[in-house]
């Protein structure tokens, strides 16, 4: 008997009120009363977001008659039992005003949604095929809208891929349904092929980006990554869904697409020469999310196979899935010819500096950072830099250190590239989840090296990585620059002329004097302190000088005696020796 798909329909009901109308019809509901649930989180973003809180109205019907719907918990509902053979439809009105890559957003200019924000899961029927009727909003204002998504159409993929039309799309199951974000509106569209695979770039929002240049650059990056893991690519089609905004940056990976948020001024304009820092960062973001097509979407932690969408899915391996991806995102730019060696050295030095400046690296291990992502990394506060290490940044440095260790000890015979390709063959292609110790075990198996001490220090302890020594073997010199002004030991934020302490670092001068995050800095030695003048004021003193600092804490004026610390030597610089040795040529090119 042919399985009847679960049928969804989604329509922007009231764009000016940011409301989607979403319907889910189940032909054969559970006779005891079908249960429905909306995910509590979206894979790739490790925080409970409780998307059900955006449902503003929900009801059920069968044959045009209402069906009682009972809420079981914060994101689960149960329909009343029906007689055999009766279908049930649940109708939701969902508020969509989250302009991010994680949720749903709707207004008169465009619509964007992730399936986790809008499509109810039919409990017990998650493996059933799904169809979704994507409908346009009503009215002449929206007559030129079209769709960008990697979700295949029900009537034939290639035909719809060209048309970008509204209508019926399909997914093999619920997991696939929610892994294809959708953009509706009037977007800029470009196409290219990478290793024979059709790719699209859809940019929403006002911008003057040079689509020809963006297309050429992304083509190079995508082709390098496909060849890195080996052809053919694991998807038949790929879509970059980009929202251009005034300020912002973010990305979220999916199996055949990525949702990206970028500042419009970071896109290259027509006639732009050279590579701006903003555009370089944009290409790095695209590279990062594209690499996830293999590493995390298909090579997955065992804890994610399958996902439990109702609660946290804990793993200690995010340092690998995000950190190693962060290592390869910039390396892919270099290897594909999108940036020069000097650019890569600068980007790597910035990552080293970022990790060094965070006192949290001395308190939290990478394994702990990964496990605690749900409660700490994705819930940052004023003390986060003192307590948390980034599994992105330090994870990238662990990848660098492991790659250099393997290359130097095997004389280039085994590299991190070999580990990644083996993971693809053993886990990505098979769907077998990666165990908590599998990265180390695989690296030891392929290299013949005992790496227990390396992983114990780098992942399960807070020891410093021996990057300077490792880099020297490859003709790269790591140095540290010292700042020019005495250290106050704070990170500041500003609103207009107001100067606020965003973070007070552990062991710093401000903390020793009693200043705290949130304090509003008013004056130093009787002179007003502002965002524009702070560094100038501090530069007039020597380390060890004691300053009289006035600040507001809440509405109370307080005075502090701050003894300035020495300038911090926390800015890394990387330099390449003039003549590249064979190890470096094999690794980074000539």
C-alpha cells in the first residue's frame, strides 16, 4: 500500500502583523488521539528556543468540524480520538518576527522560515513522507514574489528549481522537511555549477553586491571542498539563502543549503578591487557553513543520531564539529585561491589572539565548553569571557595543532585531511554517529601515533597549546605584540557618550579595585571619560599608577582607586619565513 504523505500548507496570512497560517493534515491519525509537537530547538544552534511560544492560535478539525485539542506540555498537543478512517487537520497562526538564521520572519518585503519554527511534528509518524504546499500572501503587492529553497518540488526537482514557483514541495520524512529553510519575496538570484552540482545564491534585502564576483568566488570555494571530500557531492543541488542587513552576521547549516545573515556593506560592489576585510569575512562564513554539509550534517555526533527535538542533546564534541570546521573554512579560502597566504596568516593570528584574551580558557576545557553550550556558550553574559572558552576558536587551534603534529611526526605522510576523509567514509556515508573518543582513536589508528597526551591536554585540560613550537617546524614564526597603553582590564561598550563596563576581566586592575560589569564610567582623575577619550587618558599614565575613577553603579555614585596594570601582550602575529620548507609547501602551498 502506498504511504499517504502528511500534508502541510503554509501561507503568509498577514505580513504586516507577521503572522503565518500553517496547517498539518494527517490522513491516519493515532486512534487514541494524535499528538503533535513543535521542536524546542533547531539543529546547529544549541539552545532551547521553545518555538511553540510563537504560536498565537491553534485549533483542530476533521471533516470541517472542530476537534478538541488538549495541550500536554509547553510544545505538545493531543487531538481527541477519531473514528477509523477520519483525517485530522491542525491549524496554527504563528508569529514570525525573528530576523535571524534560526527562526521565522515575515513582513511586507519578504518571508523566511525554518521548518522547526512552523511545522508540527506528528508524533509516531516522523518517518512518514511529507508534502508542503507553499502559498503566496494574498494581494497585488506580492504578485512578483517567488521561492528560494533546496526543498525538492513534488512534481519534479529540476522543473521547479528553474521556476522558483509556489506550490507543492516534498520531503522523505520530518527530519528532511525541517532541514530546508525557505525564502519568499523579490530576491537577487545567481546560479553556478560546482563539480557538476547546481548551486544558487539568493540575496534578500537591499544591496549593490557584484553577483558575478560573488558567484565566481563561491564556485572556487565549493569546488575545493567537494574535491577535498571526494566527488560526487552528497547533495544534488545547493542554495545559499542570504539576507543582507545594515549590521549583522550569522549562519546556520543545512543538508543542501545554508541560511546566512550579512551586513550589506560586506558584499563586494561593482568595480571594487582587492579584497576588503568585510568581504573576506563573508566568504569565510560561506565556507564555514558549506563545510558543514559534510561535517555535522552527515558526519554527526552519536548524540545527534537521531536528534531529540524535545530537549538538549549533549555531546562533548562540538570542539570538533565547529572548531575543526572553523579551521577548514579559512584554509579552504587559501587553498581555493580566494585569499593569499598573508590573509590566512592574519586570520589565524586573530584566532590565536581571541583565545589568548579570554581568561575562560584557563577555567573551562573544550569538552566542557561543548557539553555546556546549551547553558553557557549560547547564553552569554557579562562574565562569559572569564568562565567560558569558545569551542569554535580554540577548537580551530586544536585542529591546527593536530594537523601540524600529524604532519611533522609522519613527515607529511598523514595529515588532518586524511582524518576528515576517513570520517566521511566511515561515518558520513554510513550514518553511524561519531562516538566521544572516536576522533582520537581514528587519528591514532591512521597515524600509528600515541595521541592520548595531546587530546588530554588540548581537549580535556586547560593547558596551553604548543603552537609556537609547532609552527616553527613549518617555517612560520609566532610573536606577541604588547599594547601601548596600561591595562584597565575591562571590555567596554558605549551608547553615545556613555562608557559602560561590559566585562571586567579576572585578575585585572578594574576587578582588583572593585569595579564591576555594568558600571557606568564617568571620570578618571576628575576628567570626564568617554568612548572617544578613554585610551587617550590611559596613555598618559605608566603601569602601576593609581587613578581615581568615578562611576555610577545603578543610581549610586561610587569612587574607586585603580592601580593600572601593564599593557597586555595578547596580540598574535604570524610571519612566514622567506623560503618555505617542504612541509609548509605541502600544507599551505608554495
